[in-house]
C-alpha cells in the first residue's frame, strides 16, 4: 500500500514539474486556452485514477458490455442499427441452412434466372457467321467428337502450341468442329476475336458452357488470315462427364446476344 501512495506522489510531483516547466524561467505562467487546460486536467485525473484502487470509474476497468451500454446511451440510434444487424445475420443464417438443389437438378429456367440471361429464341436455319457479325466468311458445323485431349498427337491439321485435357480422369472433352471459309476473292483476315462472341450449347435438355482456352483454333478467339476461298478448322471444347458423353442428343449451339439468345440446332 505504501508503494502505491509513493507512486501516486511521484506522478503528482512529475505533473507539478511539468507545470513549472511550462511556466517558463520566471516569466510567469503561459496563458493556456480553455481546451488546453481541460486536456491537462483530464490527463491528470486519468493518471491518478489508474493508480488508485478506490476509484472504479476509469474506462480501463470497464468491460466491453459496459462500454457498449455507454455508447448506446449516448447514441440511441445504435440500438436500431444493432437490431437491424441481428435481423440480417439471422436471415442469412436461415438462408444458408436451406438445402440447395444440385447442379443437375436445376431446370433451364432456373439457370437462365441465375445467370441473368434472356430467354433464347430458336432459329432452325441460320448462318453462324452473320449472327456473330462476321462478314465475308462462312462458319459451318462439321460434327463433334468425344476425346481425352485436344488436339491429338496424331492430328496433323492442328496447331500443337497449346493443348487441353479434362481436369479429372472421369471426364472427357466434347469438341465441336467448324469449318471457316473466306468467301471473298481476296485475302482477308478472319478476326472473330475482336467480335467477342459468346457461345454455349445445349445437349439432352441441359445447357453447358464451353472452356476458355488458349487454342489458336478456338472459334471464339480465332484470328487468322485466309486466302480467297481458303478454309480453316475451328473448334469449341467443353468438359463433360463420361456418362453424359455417352448419351448426347439434340445438340444445339447457343449464340448469346445483348437482348436475346439465338439457338441453332446442330444435331437432332
């Protein structure tokens, strides 16, 4: 106990020394503003209270609950904010607890609503080139193939700089083949890359996305110069389970537009 009072006395002596120092070498006390005086008084009070066990009013001794109650008392609007935050947290927890359907159980309308896409408009006979804004060229579907990788090592027509494979051994690559032809009588650049087309496809009633690749013959990013009447191959690839790959039917290419999507039947 004696040590505690000794420390308090030392603090008081230190404060008095500081006040004498501020007074300045016998020239009288420096005039302090009201705000500066309050700061010195508050500091002195806090120092004494922190070292006086009989005083319980220091913020240092308050619990988090006490501090929260002080804030709420000073600002009643905090009560409403806390209530709203609790309601939002409860609603989020209830939503997270609801069972969600698996990806295979989603209907086509649910997929469109989640992606914010417009309802596709079916077009049985349409030119792919005109729908994506490609002038002077034709784009014709050649068929699809299910394979382990693309391109195959034995594929002489493919550019082997890049290749793609399924992420898992149980999946396959579904590769759609197209033929792009220069319809003009002059050499021309087929620049589909700058048109930024967006493709999807539907098979057996389910809508799927294509892979984003670095393939030089990817139809969505094709950029190649072709001579008069010259053709080149282009592909769109998707990853699909081996089970689904064995039961493909009613394949449709979806060209996504700003206002509506267009469906082109590829295989019945």
